[in-house]
């Protein structure tokens, strides 16, 4: 049998069913692997470790999991990679994590991320950047960079993250793994530290499309504690088809060709040929207002963030600065506790929501959002999925974009439009450019996760991409 760490969760399950692998061996191997983190992927590791975790091993699906540090976990440090939450141990656990625990998944640890999920390279973490396992001089993407690097780097069999404007799909693309941003409302947001509440969504980061389906099946559902959660009607099924016949794919020119690096484009065009070879029909389409997605997002997300981050006052959570006066304590706590990016967004968001500016900025951005949603809806009357690269570039060197916030914001050019429309998006690794992974993005209508899995699975089989860098094999 192959090395335990080489198995996807589904393969490990099958090995367990066949009696070739004991649940205990499986759990122990992963706890040991997580302990070898040289990528700064984990902010906290479950040092009670395999010993304690293995006691829980009783269910079928007991592969341990890495959890982005944005999810509240009872009694366990939860920082969202911010100084302002240093020392905070929540009194309750996020519903999504609770569902994983209920399914018998031991928690390996909490993963590094951009502070409050604001960023595209994981360099905004107060606890240092995460390194890309394919090339340690490069970023893993963000904001769920720790989760993506842990899965690609052999430090976790699977992980969860969150995606507001691309934070699951883009790091999945940079690290050569599968990542799904589910339809807004598929999974409860209860206990997920809020960044931009109308966009935030939890989702899986995995080695294979089947593993993503398994994980989504455990995560999705309506939660009385989150009134925006509805779950996925009919549930999630394991993809098994290996062809794409009868499926129609739209390639939005605005997302697929303009502003995409030549190397990425080459792999993308090659992937389109694969889709056709598998029986899929391809047509060029247009999302004329997708290009306004970024501008609208950078009004809406900071506006919501400025409101959500108002609660960190030094009284209720984590860090508190010393001061004689209460007002001074609030000010110093926020000045010392927040990093530059949250501060930038609090300022932009507060400005955009000010009396007299609200209609010009927030109101206008919401209208753009509606237009973008309608353009997508119209295409889904004809097409089963839209395809584009996930990111305009491959993983870039550490430090390459930190001095220029706009350059960093542009990383999400291709993932933001579907977020604005609340649609599901799946990243599937589709090849290499300059020796680094390139990801294909599949966008579907609301709650079409099963279709995306089916397409992703067929492509994954045809492409045969191995999510583990050669160096680690
Ligand atoms: N990079 C985008 C931002 O900084 C998206 C982040 C996310 O999806 N959480 O806001």
C-alpha cells in the first residue's frame, strides 16, 4: 500500500474498509505529519495530539482536519491572525466545526491566514507569512494560505477555510489543490469571525474533488443560529462520471483572456481542449460588468468590515492596551491590535458609510453587484458552468506585492465577480506554468455544487494532476 500520507481521504477510507489501514494508524500518521510544519501553516496545533484524538476514532470518516483560525473553537486559541485577538479562547464552537467534530473528525490545529481574512498572499498575518510548499520563496495565496499550504505540503489530509472574494480558490490554485467556495448560504456562518457578512462563506480545501464533496456533505445544512443558511437541497453526492457529454461551458472573455499571464493562459487553453475532448461544448461569452467587480467589492467588503470590526474594543475579546482612561484604552487597543490592512479597510469602510456618502458609494456598489448577478443568471439559462483561470498569475515571490495594495487587490480579479453574485466556485488544479500550479475555476448557478463536482472530477481524472509537489513525494 502507498504511504498513508499519499492517500486522499476517500482512498484512506477505502483502505480502512478493506482492512489495509487502521483508523488509529491513519490518525496518528497525520498528527505526526502536522508536527513537522516548516511552512508556518499552523498557528496552533493540537498537542494533546493523536493520543487524545484517537480516542474519538470511531466513525467512518475520521480523517483529521486543519481548521482556519477564523473559526471559533471552544477553549482553543482563535485569533483570525490578529494581535487584537491574542489570548482569546472562545466560549463556543462554530457550527461548521461542530459538525466536523460530530462526524468524528479530530482537529489537527488552527491554520495561519491573512489578518481577518483580508489579503491574497497570507503576508497580512500578524504571525508571519506562510510559505508555499512548491517553492518556499513564494506566497501560498490568501487569505486561507495556511489551510492550502497544509494540504499541499502534507501537513493535513484536508482543511477548511473561508472565501469572501477568493480566499479559498486563489490559495488552492497557488498550492495546486482543490478548493470550493460554496453558494452563499450553503454552510452556516455561525462562529465564523465576520469580515464581510454578505460575502463570507466557509468551504473545503482538499487533495481531490471527491474529498471536497465528502467534506461539503458534512459542512452544509441549515442552522437555526444563522438565518442566512439554507443548506443544499438534496444534499451532496460523490462524483463518479468521467465524461462531460451534454454539458455546456461558457468562457467569459473578460475573465479568461484579458489580464491573464501568458503562462497561465496557455495551461487554460490546453484545459479547454481537454473539456472538449471529454465531450463538453464550449462557447465564448461575455460578462460585460465583471470588470467592475473589484471596485464594487472594495467598497462593500470594507464597509461591512468596518462595522464588524467595531466590536474589538479591548473589553470583550483578546488584547487590551494599558491606559488610565477608557477612551484612551479603546484607541490604543485598536491602534496596537490591528495591522495595517484592517486599519486601511476600517477607514475606507467608515468613510463609504458616512452620512452623505452612503448612496454614492455603498448604494452604488450594491447596484453594480445586482447587475453582475443578473449577467451571471442570464448565462446560466444556456450554460451549465462558466470557466476561467482562478488567478491571473501563478504564486508570486514573498514581498512582491506587499508595498502596493492595489496590486494585491487585483489578485482576486477572476474570483470576485462570482462572490458578488453569491455563486459556487470550484478550483481544480489543471497544470503547471514555470513549475508552479495553475488552477481552473468552474462557476455554477446557485446550489449547483454537485454539477461542479461532477465536472471537476471528470477533469481531474483526465488531467491526472498530482497535488503533492514532486519534492515531497
Ligand atoms: N483578497 C480579498 C480581500 O483581501 C479576498 C479575501 C477573502 O476572500 N477573504 O478582501
